[in-house]
C-alpha cells in the first residue's frame, strides 16, 4: 500500500513565523501535491510537483512556496504565517503525470496560526 | 474552467437505508470523474473512478456511481449504508491526459454523511 506521511498531525505557530510542513511518500511516485481544506470550500490546490526541483502553482499559491529536493519529499513553506492560513493541509502523491493515476493522500496537518 | 457542485452539504440516513450523493460537473469535454471519502481525522481515500466505457462503475466498500453525460452528473450510491460509512464524501473532476504539467483535480465542497441507528 502507498504510504503518504505528513510529519505533524497538529501544529500551532505564531503570526509572522516561517512554517514548514513536510510530506514523504514511500512508493517512488512522480507527482506530489499540497492542498488546503476549509469547511464549505472543499480542497483547493496550492502547489504541485511532477519531478524533483519542479513545481507548478495551483489555484491558491499566494503566501506559500514549496521545495522538492528529493523525489520522496515535498515541503510546503509558509514564508510569514498569517491567521488566514489556519487550515487543514493535505499532501498527496500519484504515480505518474496524468490524471488517470489516482492520488493517494496523507492524514493531514491541522495548522493553527495564532 | 472546470467546476464541481455537490448540492447537499449534509445528509442524514438511517443505518440499512439506501444512499445517493449528488455530483454535477461543468467541463468542456467528458472529464475523468472520481469519488473520494474522508473519515474523521484522516486523509482522503479513493472510492471509485470513471474514465470511459460502462457508465456504471463499482468501487470499494460497496459503493457505485453512474455517469450521465446528458445531465453532467456522477452520483454516488450505496444500497444499504453501515454506521462505518459516516464520513465526508468528495466528488472530483480532472482533464483527460494530454495536458501534461497541468493535470489537476478539482474537488467539490463535500457532503457530510451522518448515519443514525
């Protein structure tokens, strides 16, 4: 079974801090994704990556950046955290580019910015 | 731009009753269609997907979904729900391959399912 592991289930940070959310997948998947999930809004794509050192903006990239130095690891970075970034963050991976390869999700990181 | 509508925010059904969750999409061509389930405190798990062929697709946990092109719908059904089906359900659409580098899922806002004894 594919395992997508997010480093923290719960995280509390302060406004203005630089925040790192880490995601690791163990199945040599090419594609990795970061979403945020908010009540009534569903999942919205922040960034995705289809190869090491490659990244593409999703629908809501503002205030975020990403890093993919190794194939198995995809990091989401909040450069200067703000309260409106309080949310559930979900990481996902898929085997190859192309939407016929389903995405596998981690259990999420619930981030609170105070 | 593609979009997905799940018109029911919250549905309550009795254990053993049948279930139908609605999903409508807007897209220029027939997209790929997915249903995901999210149990409390967990990530999303793929229930089923439609790419082409038979418009009635079977998934895991006894779920099925029917693609209706004329109605732009992809409704999820289960003949008899179990208490463990209580979760949030997300419909999603995506373009067919050929848009390399731009493949992304668009999710609906979700339907929360509550099961009563």
